[in-house]
C-alpha cells in the first residue's frame, strides 16, 4: 500500500501538469484568435491625417507601415540586375544599337534606358538626357510624378475658385483636375515641374500648416482615396481615354462594367471610379500610366482608345488625328528618311487586354501585387515587381505546377519574342538603307509616298512590342502577329523601293538629315 501512494501522487502531479499545460495552450490559442480578429477588424491604425494633397508617401507609411515598407523595396529589383546599386540603369541603345536608327530624329536616340521600380520613376526622368539636353514636353510628368494636386490647383485658379491648401485637400474635384490637366498639358517640362514643386504636399503634423516639400514620384494618393483608402484612378488621360473606349463599339469582354454601362443606355460619361468593379480597378490603377499615349507639346496628352485597344485600333486613331493647327499627326520626323512616324510608349495595358490572363479575369495586381497574409490581414503586396520574383504568390495560386516549370514557360515566350524583335529590327534597318538609297538616287515624293506609309507601319509595330515591358508575355500570340506584320511591311517597303524607276534630278542636293526633327518624348 505504501508503494502505491507515492505512485498515485506522481500520477496526480503529472495529470495536473498536463491539464495546466492544455489549459494554457487553449487560452493562448483563444487569445491569439481574439487578437487576430481584432487585427482583421482594424487593418490599420490612424496615426496621422492624410489628404488629397499628401503626395509624399512617408506620412501614409505611418498609417500603413507594411505597404510603405513594400513600396520602398521598389528601389531595388534583383530580377532586372540594376536596382538601387547603380546610379542609372543600363542603356538600351548600347544593348540594341538598332534603336538609334529606329529613333533617329527623336530624343530616345540620345538616351534610352531600362526601366526601374516606381521609387525611381521621377528621379530617373529628371536626369535623363532627354530632359537635360533636349527641350522636353512636360506632359510626361502626367505619369512620372504625383501630379493630381497640381492639376487641381491650376484648375481651381483658372476657375476663379480658392486654391489654398485646405481647398486643395477638400476631395478629388475631378472637373478641376481635368481643367488643370488641359491647361498645362502642352507646356515645357521645367514649367510643369516648377508647378509641382510649389504645390503643397501635405500639412505639418505639429503646426497644421501646409508643407511644400517638392516633387514626388507616383505615390499612395495616386491610387488610393485618402478618406476611404479604396483604389481609384486619378490620371486625367485615363479618365478621358476609358470614356472614349466605353463609347466606342469595340469588344471589351475583359471589362464587364463597360458592357453593363453600354447595355444600360450609355447615360452620361463612363466613370471608372464609380462604375468599374473592384477587380477591374486592380488593372485600371496600373493602366492609367502603363499605356500608349501622345505626350509631346503639339496637343493635349491623348490616349488613342476611340476605336478599341488593339494595336491597329490605336494606329487608326493616330491616322485620323490632326493637330490643332490642322497639320497631320505624327510623333517625330525620321532623321535619315524624312518620314513622319509614330512612337509607341509602353502599351502594357493594351497588350494585356489581348491576352489570356485578361480574358480569364486576372488583373495586373494579381500578378504584380499579389495578395499575401500579414498577421490576420490579407493585403496586396506593394512591392510592385516582376511575377518571376515572386512565383509562389503571383503564379502558383492558379498554376499548380513547380516554379521551375513556370519560369521555363515564361523564358520560352520571352526568348521567342526577343528573336522576332531582332528579325524585325534587321528588316527595319535594311528598309531604311533601301529608302536612303533611292532618295539619294533622286526618287520623287510621289514615288516615296507609298514607301513612307509602309515605313511608318513597320516601325510602329516594331516599336509597339519592343517598348512594351513584358517582352511578349502579356499576349504572346498577339506580339508574334504584330512583329510578323512589322517584318512584312519592311520587306514590302524594300521591294517597292527597288522597283522605283529613278531619274536623277540635277538640282536636288539636300538630304533629310539636314532637316530638323522634333525630339519630344
């Protein structure tokens, strides 16, 4: 009996300890669940007020530290191998010398570099030779700077309304923003940059006085409503362009809200901020800048979407466009041939619209800003970067295959696109040589007219895919089609040039190289 008492007492102690441990574990679990639920109910803590003039992202970071920390990471991007460790990214002109011939007579033939993250987007532009060495249009600040507050200030001033800091902070005021945009769109770069620098970028936390801190790159306020934090579009070019698209007859199966607006009678204007779905907005906030547009100073910055989003739809609008003075539309005069040609900017939104991901309802943010769990809160990563840097969250949510296989698929698409770009570039340079040869031999403008038309088509198509940043991935078949057309038009131009019956003119010695050409971005 005496042996059993200590043994029973030992079991009692063990049972008590296990019970206490289990109780502690259950209580800890319940506390953790409670804390996570509290986190989910209050996804952020408001430390400071942010308003419509808070173009500096740092105050937003006090309220949203996770998103701000991610945003700062856009300074560095290892995938492209030239993040924050270089003064400037590598030159595309050195990597692909044919670009100098493509852009002859245009500022991009002087300086054209690889793109970097959002945090670099204004600083890189301020020091490019396209700005420092050439008279540049300020319209490109429409996307490179946090500029909506400046448009609003100028618009209110022109309307004779108060434009002090408190008035500027009082809502988005879209009509004033559009008025300011139209007013300054054709001004010089340094003029618009100066206007941005004198616009308040927030209020001093201690005194409450307006703070003027200079120009900032695209920031939180450009994509988020400071009152509700909902995502939104702030770029006037996009607001006007998407309305043109909605009012066209173009098929847009990947944008259901536009079709709904059409079906309801097309009342008023299509407003993406009130009519688009949240999933559409997760592409629109990117598409307000990653697009094709005219941004020189002969007319207001324009998105060419009145016929649709296909390459030839955009081309058709440019073909039908005239400048305010009645002259035919063009981006620059090619220096060595004298042909008026178009310059594609970076049509990621348009090319994505032709791809399988758009048709499947996948937004830009799903891949470039995928959702992730931070504590109990699900947030969209603000480290905007290539999905290849984040395959698990960006791709494998849908594609249940190994990372190596996904990476290999992307590499195949991009390698094939690069090979087609090189072929199209070779055809383009041979076309330029053929045109120069017949010009020097005395071809007339009447003889050159159909060749110039082919040159413009060939160069536009090559530039359209070469300047688009996915290297064909956003719509691989569409990219191949467009590059195939570029090669075809270049070859047609060569054939026509060699069929010209040239009769040399004795008095014509001038060369197109002697003429001036615009060099606006």
